[in-house]
C-alpha cells in the first residue's frame, strides 16, 4: 500500500555492544503492519548476534512514535475484522519484554498510543526534556489489548493511572518522570542516545535493575485501597459521563489487574479490546477525528500553496464587553496584546477582568505566580490607536452596531500597516456590510469567539467574497496556535453555529408553552449529553444577547421564529439569569443553580398569552420525543445552512456543534447523529409537529426532504479524503 511506502527500521551495532534500532516512518513514525514486521526482524537479529549485549529502541526525525495508524483503524471498522497490527504488537512486546538482553527506549518528541505501549515493554525509558506521553486512542474508546493499561498501572500506581486514563491525558517528560513512566531526562538528542546506551549496558551487567513491567508490583496498592479508589472513580464517571460506558470498562480492567496480581488483567484487556473498535461510540469518535482534519482543508484556499504569516502582536478594541476575554486568550498563549478601551474607567475594569481570569488559572494550578506576572505584562492597555501601528492583526470586539464597527475599521486601515489583518468579532452582522466602507476589504474577516471566549474551543472564521485566501490561511494557523478549533464559514445571519442552534431554545420554550415542565426539559437534554439544558444555558448566557439574536432571526426568517412572552415576563421582574441571581433557576453566592417553584407563575402567564394549543391541557410526551422535538429542528436548520453554502461540508457543522455548543463528542456531531437516526424518520416527525403545532421551525426544508426521499445521508462522506488528510 502506498501509505506504508518508505517506512524502514534501521539496526546499528556499536563497539560498546549496544544495538540501536531506529523506527523510520516519517513524519510521526506510525506503527503500521510493515513497520512492525521489520521491527520484529531487526529485534530477532539483534538478539541472535553475539556482539550485542543490550538494545536501545528509538525513533527517527525527532520523534519516538505517534502510535497506531488511525486510517488503519477506520479500515478495520469498515471491514469488520480485528487488526493485524495489534497481534504484531503483542508478539513484539512479548519478544522485547521476555528477551535475555535488556532494552532501553530512547524517547524524544512524542510517545503516543501503541508507541508508548512499545516503550513500556522496554526495561527502562530515557527521554529528552519537552517530550510528551499519552494514550490518545483511549479518547476514541479503543483498547489494543496488548497490556498498555496494565503496564501504566504497574509503573504509575492506580490513582495516577486512573487519572490519565479517564482524561486521555498527555503528560510532559517532567511529569512522566514524577509518575514513574520514565527513568531519566536528558537535554539533547546526542546525550539521549549516549545515556540510553550506558543505561542498557548497566542493566545487562547488573549495575541497574532489570525491570519487567508486566510483572512489577512496586506501585500497586493493597486490594482494599484499590477498591476504594475504583469505587470513587466509578461514582465520578456515572455522575460526569453517564453515557460513556467505556470509562467503566477501564475500571473493570484495573480491578482485574489489582485483584489477580497476575496476567488475568492482560487477558481482560485483550478480551475487551476485540469489541471496542466496532462500537458506535468509537465509530463516532473516529468520524470526529477526520472531520476536524477536514475542517482545516478549504478548497481554493489551503490548496494554493500559501504559507501562514506570523502574527506576533495583536490589537483588541473593546467597549467593556467581550474584549477582555479575547485579550486573555492571546496572553495565555504568550502573544502580546494592545488592549484599547473607550475610556479610563472601562480600561481599568477590563484589565481587572483579565487579572481575575489569570488568577482563576493560578488557583486551578494552570499558572504559577511567576507565569501570571509574565502573562499580564504582555497586555498594553491604551485609550488611543497610536500603538496599533505595529500589530499584525486587530480584532474589534465592540457592540453589535453597524456604524460603530464600520468607523473603527475605516480608522484602522489608515493606522495599521498594509498587511495587518482587520478582524471583526460579531455574532450576527453580515461581515460584508461591516467592511463595505473600507478600501481594504481583502483583509477584512470575521473572528467569532464564543462566550466565555477563553473556555469555548470553537473559533468561527467568517469570510466574505472579498476576503483574501492568505488572510484565511493566516487565521486558520493562528486559531490552532491559540488552542482554538477553527472552522471557516461564509457570512450570513448568525453564521453557522448560532444559526444552526437557534431552534434549541425556541423548541424548548415551545414545549414549555405546551405544558412540559422546563426542568424536565433540561434534565432530559443533559442526560442526552449536552453540558447544559436550554433553560440553564439561557440563564448562563443572559437573556439580552439571546433576545438580540432573536430579533435578528425574526427579521431574517420571520416564518420560522416562535414568539414567546416568557423571557420578557421574567425580565420585567428583574430576572435576567445567572448574573442577577434569579432566572429559570435561583443561584447561591457560589453560583450553584437550584430549581425555583415560583417560575411556574411566569410559565402560566406565557401559556395564556400564546395559546398555542386548542386544549388547555399539557401535552403528554415521552423523553425520546422530547429530545427529538428539541434536536430535529436543529438538524433541519443545519440542512438549510448547508444548502445555502454557509459551510461547505456537513462535517464542519459536526465539529462546530461539538466545540461550540457542547454537543456530545461521542455522538459524532449534530449531522452524524442525525444520520444514525435517519432522515426519513426526522422528516416524518417534523411534518407531524408542523401540522399539530404550526410550521415555525418544524416544516422540513427541501434539502432535508430530498435526502429522506432518496435515502441519502446528511453527513458529507469525508472518508474518501481520509487517507490524504491523514498525511497532511
């Protein structure tokens, strides 16, 4: 197969009697079947040679190994057969671990997945500073069944192993040393091989312990302690991730390992691994993996050979709203910011908000006090444009007012240098209209961050017909640099994700006006996997931004907007949500939400006003139908967004729904999930509700009806591009 062409394994024996075996499969040294065959042959050769006393295993190109090839994983799912790679890896691990000559893994760059599992079979591990370790396959719910969980447990102890497993956590070389994953850290590549060679010889001649990881029990706790830890972990999983059964499966494997103290845990892991790759959750997560890669490939933009330009300094123009949050993102990622406010009072307030967020990071252990001072020193608070002459990009984040934004962009193009990107943060406005008064429309682009900006991963990059491809390439690269998940969308009302999800709250309010308890709505939706139900989310975001969006949608799509009095009735009584301490829920001084029985007064007034049902009796509805009435209108609007070309790939909406709205990642995204339901059932349900309760957002759009009639899935078939994308 072309994918595996060019991989090799090199063997070099030195005068010291150490054989250095090097994995070569650029750029990440993925463990493919041909590579593992070659590695097994090289190992057998080294073990048979009389001039070899010890072995060092390393990777070429500054990386040890990224592990399992994800494309192979998808092929396994399509073919329905287990992986040859797993069996090869198992044989190889047994060969290394049980050999009469010791092996030391010399690790630099990355040791991920089955690459890390390979290193764990060696009798010691030496790493360079700055390397990273992890089992990212666990994020996909995949177990290779070759003992990775067992060896983690034995080296790290059950508490740390549980933490790494549940979070699919990557750890630095320094943390790996503390955890027991590695034995020593060196600073440079030459020193790495020299130290690893000496370490291997010391093991061979008795100067250092010969540790067989699968048999080592130095960090395994007593059965009683382990049971308590696992009991706590299971309880936490059931509370925080009740739909992720695979996490409970990991705990079963840990328990077997602790109780048996032998090889039973390895058998349990191997037994479960045979099933894991074919589960619906794993297939959904693999889809997300490729969809995220596909979202970075824009036809006519990223295929032009353009290189991203450096954005080393950013200007942020604020008016007391989103500006401080956006500035915080940049300084957390070590990017200097010129932060402008409209007056001294707002500037002081904005800088205080930035400090508060940095303090929150310190309290959570994400920043040290020293790093706090360094990050805050990157902010230059100003009241004029003078210091904007040296920035590479400006983001204006003022209120949703066309004339104000237009004037700011007009001023900026006369102040900033000619290649400076002029970005506008907006959640509603047409970017073309905002930039029409400038002569630099080619460098004007939308940069839509989601509230709270430093927490929500999604970044919508909004292009107009004039936006230069170079600007989009720059923003895609910059988005990754600031740890965002960027997607490129076309300008239009609400852009992609706000537009797609505007029926979320609309459908929820409609259900309440039909007599469904609002707390039941939130409960069912969060049990499905959303981080917040629609009413808790409305409280969290505040009602005024939602009403502003509602006005925009009423103007753009008047026939699809459901009008309710519920929000206005509550605001008349100074109930604005979480910020006021009262909304659909009431909030204590810690911000904890509790249901409020007095809310039913407002609900009854709202129901009396709209009179949507001819009967005054509440409707009877199952939890399943409740979920469908919330999410099927979202699917319907997503189809319109696709049909209108706001996004070019259905998978982009999957990514946006996950990283912008918190749609459960293990369901694959909004349209992937819809395909699992089937367009035909969605259309039939929407038609029934449209007849019963009015058209609103229930009436199926033409594109969705065509997909249902022709049996075509809603998700774009990105699998045809997977092999190419995986190499990029």
